[in-house]
């Protein structure tokens, strides 16, 4: 048994408890299959989880509200107590239950400096290896295919980005960059051998003269000609760092295994990557690319929705997995499409209530002509990244379903129509999307919006529309708008568009829509919408039609014409 064997390793190192979180050596959100250590040990396949493996007694499992239902299904309660991270934390449990003087172990490659600070009051022991890897004989990683990302899409040369950052380094000799999104953006490189996220798994050092060292596991897989960038093997990183003084690092992504080796060389510790805000504020070229990518993506999704409606109307069998595969097929027909931006969420009825549901052979439902179907999917294109959710009525929706959908839609519209001073924190806008649900005593257990990269991660910081987010929103930032409502065992509702922040007049900003897909009018209680809300939907549907209708074939175009008619 895996847990039993893991406890043998713990006992050999004198550990009472062991911390394990669902990430890899690069703090990736979308962890490759061969690095899914939490899944291997606990059975949980979601992206956010923390385990406390106890030497005695039941182990502890933590996740957030997005994965509560999923954890209830996947995690064996005979071996784990399951907790909600919004209500308690691993540090809380350790404070109450860890005997004095007992040691808590962790893998230094899997925890950042910021993450481990939460546990400083405990007696910690960083293991010199990744413990699970001593037991798990997993498949090898897919080699990276690292290429330059053309200025046609980035709008700014790497040398210019590096020069700007270097000019703000102050007295630091160099900056160690450990955020892989930031490295990919700064050096204008991407990994084409990606599953969902084309970031390059790497480390980088930016020097005060604007030159940089890029460290990767396989130098032979790098196909770039970037003046001022020296490509080096990863095993040289520590020696290079130890030869420098006045280093700057960021606590959010630097692994403890690296920090402990070089902390006497560090003179500046930042909260975030020095690239984070610059990367998040897209330039005109990147915004133009996102618009083009969303037009092609809209064509794919409209073709899918037409296909789904007609297949079910004709009495043909369509399962959740069939639908998921068809979404990918339609995207694959679009120019510049390189892959999905995350695993498609294709949930019928109760499966749609699992916020990050993934259809499998064991859970796969037939989509029947009765109930709600939720599909959340995204694409990676050379010129942009997409993420869209639509909830559609398969058959005739109930009054309850329509009412709750319209409450969600009213919140979606309220946020989409917001006008706010430049620099307003995303957290200050979150209530706009929740207010109509709150009035009915309803809510959803996830943030309202996340940042999105430009042919990079579909979840990008530091900006977000989330209650506790304090980052100011700036022109060029791309975010999602995705309120929802989930009735366990019955249905899930979510409406999601991507949008970008546009500068208005007198220091104020507003959102402009990127997503080009109609909203299912069968789900809307028209008498619940104000005149302004109905006008917003009509204007949005006009935007959708004008953006993509000319790219559609006859029957699909006719379907879109009906879908985009005024309310």
C-alpha cells in the first residue's frame, strides 16, 4: 500500500507529519501526468490540493470550494479527513495536533519560500530529495520543443523587455526568475510540446546589462536565436548563482531547495515575479491577437453548439466525452490552433455541478433531451489564449433552472458593464457578479474571474476578480467573467466570457468583450432583466454575429442568426 510505504520513508527520517501539495518543481498549476504526486498518493485529480501525511492515524486532505464535490468522490475517507481550505488550513491542524518537538517534513523542490513561511513556527525538515519519487516508478517527461515566439505576436522584442526590467534593478547584480510564465514572456519563447500550457520549464537569470542566462534540462531541445540570451544546462544553475552577489528573487515561485543554497547571496526578496504586471498588461499587438483568436474560437464553439443541438434533436446518442472530443475537433479546424488551454469540462446534469469536472469512462453520461449541459473549454492559438463556458438547455428548462441562470446572467452583465477608476482592485468588483445571487441567499465557491495570458497560461496573475485580490486593474489586462451556481446532484450553471480592460476618459476604465459566442436565450427569464440588461445582451449578440457570421456555412449561419436575434 502506497501510504504505508510512504510512512516507512517518514519514519526513517524522523517525521511525524509530511506536507505534500499538488504542484511540480516549477510551481505549475497544470501538472504533467508523470508529476501528479498527489493523485498517485490520494486518488485526487484536481489542480489544488494539500496533504498532511501522518505517521499515525488518518491523513488530512485540503482543497478549495471548486473541488469539494470532486474530492468527495475521489478521496477515500477511510484514509483521509477532507477539509475546505476556505475554512481551515494545514497549519491550523498542525498547531492543534502536532506534539511539541515533533518534526514536519516537506520536499524543498515543491514548496516556494512564500508557501513554507506559513509553517515556520513548526519544527521543519526539508528532505534532500522528492520523497514520493523514491517509490513511484513513473514514465519519463515529454521532451520540450522550445522555439522563439515571433514579434508578430508579442509586439515587443525580448531585448526591449529585458532592457526595461534591467533598468529597474537598482543595486542588484542580477534577478533570478523562477516563474516559467514570466521566463517564456520575457524571452519570447514557447514550448510547442505542451499539453495545455506552452510555458518553457526553465529557470533564468537576468543581469543588470539586460543579458540573460536560460537554464533548461535539455539544451538540445532549444531552437532559438535570441541575442543576449545564453542557453545553459540546468545543472549549472546553482554554481552560477553562487558566483553572484546582490541577487533579487521572488518569494512566490523560488523553490526552498534553491533559496536555501543561495540565501546569503540574496539582497532583495520581492512578493511576485518582476515580470508579472508587465506580462499581464497586454500591448496593442497582443490585444489584437487575442481578438483574432477569439473570432476563430467563436467559429469553433458555434459549430459545436449547432452540432450538439442537431444531434440530440435527431435522437442520436451523444455522451459527455463525445461532446468534449467534438469541441477539440472543431477547434482543430481553425488556423493557428496548437492545442487546448485546459482539459474540457463537459458536464450534463449533476456532473455540471462539479466545478472542475472531468468526464471519464466511469462517469460519462449520455446527454439526453432533458436537463442542463455545461461546457467549459479553451484553446491555445499562436496569437492568443481562450477560455469560455456556456450552459445550454437540452430540451425545455425548468422555471428553477431559468431563474437561477438569469440570476447568474444578471451578475455577469453587471460586471461586464462596470466602469471603474484605473487601478481599482479586482476584489472591489467581485460583488457586482454575486449581488443578485446573494439577494436570494445563493453563491458560488470560486472566484469570479482570473487573468489570462497571451499564448501562455489560461490562469494568469497577479490580477483577478476575487474577493481578496488587491491588485489594481490596468488597461490591457485580460480577465474572465464567470459567475455560476451549482446545485449538487442536479445541475451546474456558469456563463464565462473573456474581456480586456480598456482605458476610457478622465482616468476611468471599462471592459471590452473578447468571446464571440451567443448565450442560450432559452435559459433567460426575460421579465427578470431590466431594459439596460436586455439591451446589453442584444448588443453583445450583435457583436457576436458581426464578428463570426461571415465565417460560417449556411445552416450554421442560420442557427447563429436565430441565436443572436433580439430578446
